[in-house]
């Protein structure tokens, strides 16, 4: 299995529009972060976790020609605003896109993308979505077993996903002990770390490091990073062994 970090930024991305800070004006490509998403490749299949506003750019950058499914973590726009662009895959693959999401996320998307579900209009060229309902039970995408992990983004339930020895968690600041048990034993862990200061709905850098040590994965990569976390190279140099800042385009082989 191969994992590509399509984006590692928070909801505004980095650089933030009009921001003059040293991170937003940095010439280092690792300080330029699209909205958070990941590409999972296995046995000739490709799956994306979340399809935010940069989905089109990310698919073009990685030259993704076929896509089997999209797994959604939650309904916030920075994770779903690119769903209209599945139309290209609909056209070339000649079928709807399988989109895995909880029933509550599906309800939100029926409102957000109402034109895609208006059977009376049946407008040509709309995004064609085949929803697959996700709950607490594991499921398969092709041959890949997926284990949902419930986390909390303040009071909002969000799904992380475990694929064998790899676990991907974003937009969290609380994970109950029962769900932590699903993560333990993972070899590579991805966690959100928004900034150094405490935040109402995201792990801070210190909190993410503490959880990473508790889980004890061989390697932990931090994502959903804001410009407030600091320059990539400087922050990376301050991290404990085995914990790394992810960056856009980073590829992992499992």
C-alpha cells in the first residue's frame, strides 16, 4: 500500500490569503499546504480520504486517472467542497462515485449538493454519487479492510480510518479510550496538529505529540497544519524521534 499526502493544511490552507507572516511568505515548498486529504493506493486501486476545495488540483498534480472511492471524515467544507469535481471521474469511468460517509454526513451533502440529488431536474453533467453508509463497523473497499475510528472535533463526531498498520486521523481533539484501542498496534499514525497553542476543536502540537507517544506507533506524521505552527524546517527540528511533520506530496510505502 502507498499513501500520498494530497494536502496537509488546515481549512484556510497555507499561505492564508493576505497574511504577511513568515510562514505564509516562505519560499519553501513544504510551507505551502493545500487542504487536508490523502490518497491510498493498493493492488491497482485508488481511494481518497476527503475531497476538499483543492481536490481538482490534487488529482491533477498526482495524475490520478481512476478513482475507486472517496472516504469522508465529516461534512465540513474543507473536506467536502471538491465533490462536484468527481464529474470527470463519472464521465471517464462511466459510473457514479462510491462515497463512504455516515448517515449524518450524507444528510448534510444532500443539502449542500441538492442539485445532484434532484430527481425531477435530472440535469446532465451533475456529480453522480453512490453513497455507502459507514457506522462503527469495519468494511471493505475492494480488498482493503477499513476500520472506522470515531473521534471528536469539539462536539462533532468525525471518522478516522485504519487500514491494516496505517491509521489516519484528522480534525480531532478528543478520542475516547474505546476508540484508542482500535488504533493501538498501528505502525504508522497520522494525526492533526493545528498549532502550538491550545485550540477548541483540534489537537495542539503538544497534545498530538502526547497522543502519539501513548499510541506508540513506529512513526507518526502530523497533518492539518496551520500557519501558526511555524516554519516546516524549524518545527520539524523540534520534534521528538519518530514524529514528523507531513507535507504536501509526501509518499509513504507500507
